[in-house]
C-alpha cells in the first residue's frame, strides 16, 4: 500500500504512524512531505517555526526509509517528524533562543535529548518558536484555534505545531508553566515528566533547580512513547537519575486495578479562573463524585510562588554569568541587569521550602493517585502581547512533580481548556494510567 494525496497523515497519531512505517504501508518521506505541505498551507498564520529546512528533513526521512528497506534495526520513533523548541541545541540547525541577539547561532553538538531522538529514529523536522529567552517577549506564534488569541508560552511553537497538524510530536521545556499552559490553550496533550527523567544537557539553562523538559502530542500514548524514548540517565545532567525509570507507555496502556482517587486543593488563587474553567472543573468534580476529595492547601505552601521566584532569579543570575564566560554575548549581561538579586539566605530558605513541599506531596501520593487541578486560568486570552498566567503550574514545577494536561473542557469562544493531573515524584506511569482511566471514564459518561 502506498500513500496517496487523499490521505492526511499529519493528523494521525504518532503511535499509528510508527506502526504503518514499520509495516511498509507508508514511508517516512510520505509523512514528512505531508507535514511540510500542511506547514506551507497554514504556518503563514500560525507561525510555529523558527527554522525549517525542507530538503534536510526529507534527506533524514530518505535515510530512515533506506535503513528499513535494508533490514536495519528501527527505533521506537522510526520515521516520525518531531519539532524542537528553539532553546535546545541541534548540530545541524541554528538554535537562537528566540532572541535576535543570537541570530545564526549554530551549536557544535546536539543536546542529549536530540541525540536520543535521532537514536530512536525520529526526523528532526525543525525548530519551533519560543518566547524570547523562555520568559521575555512573546514570539510571533498564534493559536491554531483562533489566531487572535495567544498559544501560550514559552513553548508556544511546539504546542501550536502539534495542534495545527504540522508534526505529531514536539518537545518543549518548563520552568514555570511553559508546557502545560500552551498545551491547554492549544488543545493538545502536554506532559512534563518528573524532574530528572529527561536530560537538559544542551538546552538553554535559566534555573538548574526548576528547568524541566516536556513533550506535546495528540494522544496520551503518543506523549508516553516520546517520553520513554527521551528518558534516561545522562552524566552531563546531574539531576537525571540512574535508577530504573517509569515505563509511561505501559502505564498509558494499563488498566487501573481500582477506580483512582483524586485530591482537589482549594488554591488561594482560584479567583483567577474564568467562569468557563471554574464551571467546567466543578462539573467534572461532580461527575467523579466521591473519587475526588477536597483537601486544604497547607499554610506552609501558601508562599510557594515567592519561593519559586527567588530560586529562579538567584540561579538565573549565576547561569548568565557562566553563559557569558562561555559565549561572550552582551545579551546575557543585559538580561542579568533586569533580574532580581535575592540574597544567599533567601535562596537557602527557598530551597528548604522546596524540600519540605516535596516531602509533603510524597506522603500525599500514598493515599491518592493524582491531584486534579486547573491547567491554566481558562481559555487562551485574547491578544499576542502576553502568553497567559502560569499560576496553576508553578507549584507542581517547583516540586518537580510529573504533570499533564488533557483537553477536556471548552470555553465560551470555542477554545480548548485543559484539565491538569499531577502525581507523585517518579510516578509518571501511574499518572499516565490514571489519565487514561479518566479519558475512558468521560468517553463512557
């Protein structure tokens, strides 16, 4: 069977596409051409791509097709095009951090996760737009559901590219809410695994304690498959762990032995939710009934937002100094001048608060399968001058907990609203199993 123009491969799931490529029903070149055609048709509005080299993408696909024909081993992502956030180094493409000061910057080596993607057989289709330096000015990307609305950030291009059908999978990063929020706004599944699952070596570093890698896809199985391919110990990132890692694909396919239990925290900033998100979440909790237990947020966690800011700004200033020493671009010093300068004492106090919070959630995970919580304040805000509020993501990022967002709700303007699930540290497989249970439950309701 050969691909015909009447088929739309770019909108199929990555899981199905891998199977078709390995079975010889389609080729990677078929898929890449289809993705490039869709990008040509829609990216003039979506603007999800910072760098795209069609000939290079097709050359990668051709090599992978030839490998299959010659009977060579095929990886779990064989032939699948993937978008890469433009803060992640690629040896064959520029990495410009979304900043004109780094125009044409060409890394000498791949980031660890990019090398893992190549080992898994993926096609690195191109680089996705990022908010400048991950937290400054928004890029040009628009929301595929309505270009007048923000796609979120800072992984704006990665989320939008998946939502627009440009690629089945994309990779981003999160220091506050830069995976979960854009996934919610763009109506795709975003997964930020436990901190330490995926190496950050070769990515722009703003906070060693908070920076984390995340992924985007259209199904739970797809993001689980991508995360499994990227996970593993890396000596270049001391945060990654060498012990056995959770198998997310198995978790996504596993049947929950019992109906899962969820916890709902009454967060002090719930007044920021828009009416559609508040009502939709209330209805979801009502449908789940006794499976959701309300739980007061301990007072000790009430100022986590401030602690997150202290750690980020303290570490940012030091990373900027180190970056300037390696690569003397004045831009690093300009960013540093505008950063806060917490004291060593404030930083130590915030790190201690982080450890206390992680201990609290570790105990909590013994009694609950997942935390049910908003992914964002509601649907994507109107306008492109900002990327939305990350307030509902920061607590979980601060603790390094695995989180994902499911496109379950809808706003008054027809825009998607995600629902976030959070699990205990290194319980990513349990998170995927619980999320799949919830999707199945809602399909049957």
